[in-house]
C-alpha cells in the first residue's frame, strides 16, 4: 500500500550536563626575629565550601514522530468521522480505459496513485475504469440500461460531448439530477475548468458533468521555416499570445506577409492558410464573444446566429478564406479529393498557417511526422472577444433509475476520484500528452494550459438534428469559393434553426 507523504514533528533537543567543583582556602602567620610576639592574626573565617553546581533539569524525552496527512478528510456530519461508503464498487465505464494496474512513471503519477489508494481506504470504496461499448454506442447503451431498470452494478457512464441522444435522455428523466446530490459542488475549480455541466443544465437541474481542465482543441499551427523565410519571427506569435495582443488584425498582417509568389510568375506558391473551414468559422465566432445557440436564466435555448458578435465574425472569416485560404484540388464533380486534403498541403510546406485541432499533430495523425518545425497557439481574439476555445470533453452521467443512496455514493466516489491531487493543483495532464506529438516546448507549456483555462461550450451540439441547420446550409457554405453573402446564407438557415431550437425548448 502506498502511503501518503508525511511531515515529521521534531522533539526538543537534549544537551549533556556538566558539573564543576570549587576548592576551599585557609590562612597562616609568620613570626619576625626579636620582635615581640605579635598577637596572632585573626584567622579569617573559613569560607563555606562551594556547593556543587546544580545539574540542569533533564529535557523531556523526544516524542515519537507524528504522521501528518496532507489530505483533508471529508467527514459525515452525522458521525463526525470520514464518510463510509460501505465497500461499494463503482465502475466508470467508457470506451478507452482499462483497469490494469500501472507503475508510476512520474512524480505526479506516484502522487496520484497514492492519493487514490488513500481515498479508497479512507472512505471504504473501490473505483474501476473499464472499457464497455464504444464512442458511438455509449448514449444508446445508457438509455437501454436505464430503461430496463438498471442492475446491481454502480455505474458512472461516459458519453461523448454533444450527443443528442443524451440530451433526450436528460429530458426524459433517464439521468439522475446531480444538483440534488450535496457531495457535488459545481462551483469547484475542477468543474468550472471545463464547464461541461453547463450544457446539461436545465433550470435548477444538472444532468451531466466533467472534472478537470478542458482538452486542448482548435488552435492555429504555424510553419516556423516558412515564417522565418518571410521575415517573421515565429516566437513573436507566442509573445503576442502571452501578452494578450494576439488579435484578428495581428494574424491578418502575418497572413499577408507569409503568402507569397516566390518565383514571380503571378501564381501564389506559399499560401497564408490551409484550414478546415467549418472548424475555423466556429473558432472565429466564439473568439469574438459570439455563439450559435445561447441559454437564458430559465435554461431555455436562444437563437444567436444573428447576434452582432456572431455576424461580425462570419463576415471577417469569410474575408480571410477568400483572401488567404488555399482552395485545394477537386474531383470532376467539384468536391475535394479527401476531407483532410488541406492538411496535406500544409504538411508539404504549401501554406504558412493551419487552423485545426490539437490531435492533428499527435502520434498516428498526419502532422505528427512533418519535417518542418511547428508552432501552435490559440485562435486569435476578435474585437469583442478573448482568447478562448470551445471544449468538447466527454460527459459523465449517473443512471436515473438509481435510488438516492446509490446515486450519492457513485457521485461521491467520482468527485473524490477526480479531485486535484494535493501538491499538484495546477497540473494539466494534456501538457505531457502534447509532448508526445509534434509540438514545440512553448506549445506545451504556454498554449495548452491557456486552452485549458479559457474554454467555453457549444450549446448547438445538444439541439436534436442540429446538423440540418449547422452543416450544409450554414458552416459548409462558408469558404474560399463562397458566392453568397453572409446575409443570404443566414436567410437560408434562420427558420429551420429557430424551429429546432423551439422544439428543444418544448421538450424540456
């Protein structure tokens, strides 16, 4: 059993005592010749012998070392002792974990394992993380389980973010209302960090949660070699991000400088940008303080596609696409040869910047083996916004068929299992996972923590059938070859978007 780190209590020091003896003195007389005998001189009174110096009092013996835990015990007010979960075994089921024991490879992992040993021993429970089902089936598996009344297992269920099936499950009473469980505090830093519970908050009820910093998602990659050849210091982009001057205008200046006709034949050889247009459009909208779907104080969804902040962002990003975006090869029908064709152009040095998600340069993905050195920063901020990303973290739910005691114990176990480890409150696990990919050090230590601390959620993802208004008629219509105006695009999406939002509100 790993033991928690302790603080040692030091007893008082012991000192050796020394004693000292002092000798007593006496007097004599001399008789001079032919002199009358002198009266004997009075003999001085003998001085009393000096008393031995008192020995200093012995110091108390050193007390035994006291073990002081760095962990705070959560106590049951009814007993004054640590909560006792009665030996319950909780399974966090997902599509990517296994319960195999692992050896700690870092100081953080050692501290994490020690902490998790401690909570399970202190509160008398066990947690298992087990792969069950897959990414696509999770929500339906959950619905089937709850609809059948559950079983004797104790599940916390993992479902991918924005799943419309999960939204319907929340509205149908299949998810336990987490707001009724006093062991969960959604103002706690580990929940605020990603805000996932806001997607599944309806009025005073909360049905889904996620603990910990948000996973890094959409950002801006840049090719350091191409920027240097264009007279741009790649580190200056990180510096702007650090001092909050990384703006739309600053980025456009770099795009214009990096985009070049290197052989003077009238054809652009190095484009400013390669991009997944849908991803970049959403990044622009949220970076300007806009969104597609909002939520009012009563938990009702609101139509925000034509808010001033959103429209300004749509107009600006269309201009960027039409000016700097490489509009790649197409087949005979005018379609791109592959959905990720733009990544190949960037990988081959045909563009200075790429807007895409962080996973693209992690092992096994297209940019992981790119020879040119890359940088990676957050999407620049608009005039009405800030440096922000939209989080897409998995959501965790508890079956609504559980009774209050079972649900409380599952929630308590999940909460303490995902608590920040004492001494590592600022630890971000995505820094180390980013280091396994094709990223420089500043991306790992500056961009990734910033993304984790500056995230919001996209509420349109939980509107049933949202693809009918978000994809073809809207996001996919905005690109370098767009012939419509933004106003014309909005005319074509307004009615169906409002209809679906109204239907989602009516189902609450």
